[in-house]
C-alpha cells in the first residue's frame, strides 16, 4: 500500500480525511497562489491543487500526494482570505442575501500519474448588515477563511442553504476524494488511524 501525503496544513482537511478512515502524513508546501491574468476560477483551483501535489511529490518520490484548493466565487471573481476587517466586511456584504459558489479541486499525484477533480457547490447567504459582519469578524473566525467565513464553525448561521457537497465547502469533497484514492490504491475506512506530522 503506497504512503499517502496530504500537502496541506489545513486542520479542516486533516479532519475530513480522518473522518473517512484514511492513514496519511501531513507535509505542507508553499506555492505562489496568485491568480494568473484572466484565469477562470475553476482553472485557478485546479492549477493550485495540482501544483501543491506536484511540489510535495517531487520532494517525496514513491508516495501518493493529495493537494487541494478551495475558493469562494461570486460574480465570476475569486474571494480569497481577507487581509483585514474592512476586506472581510466587503466580502461578506458581497455575499449577503444571495447565492455564490464554492469551488474545491482535489488532485492526486504519484510518480507516474496525476488526477484532478473539481466540485462546485452553490451556497446561499442570509441578509447581512455591516454591524453583523463586524461582529463576526471580531470572533476571529473569518481571518484565515476564503470568502471570510467558515461554514463548519460560527459562520454556519450566515448560510441559508447549500446545493451540492457540504464537505467540499469545508475544504475536501469526500465522495470524490474517496473515489480518487481508490484509483491510487489508497484504502478508506481503516481501523487504526495514524496522523503524523513531519
């Protein structure tokens, strides 16, 4: 059975992989996440997921590496992580009372193959005002979240509904990830879960 490496420091992705009983090691990599000129959001998340997986796999030959990227998209524009309170309020007000998309790409790479799959989920927000956005910012949760919210945390109360994969909005679409892992002979539902950091 090949060793699986998760090329991410995201605690949410770690929790999701553990949820389906996958044994893995975390080895995050740093890549430039700047979008290319006129790069469509789907192409962007797929490129980043693959670049993360490839960069890690080159450092760890003989392994299978999982890379992933999640972006919040509204009006065709990617909302990254907010740089400050004003940026978070701007993002949340853009999402207020309407539907947006969350795009998550998952890439698996080994010495000879690479596969990538993208899952798009529609998320509808409640109506917000600036005071509520600022109150949410003060919780600290939006700081490191794409689109300035976390559906799995305090931000759940901002979400009116979703159509698609909940786990993809959190950071890893589990059904599609399990299918990709199967292609690379990585088992799920293991009895003994060991998560190592290195």
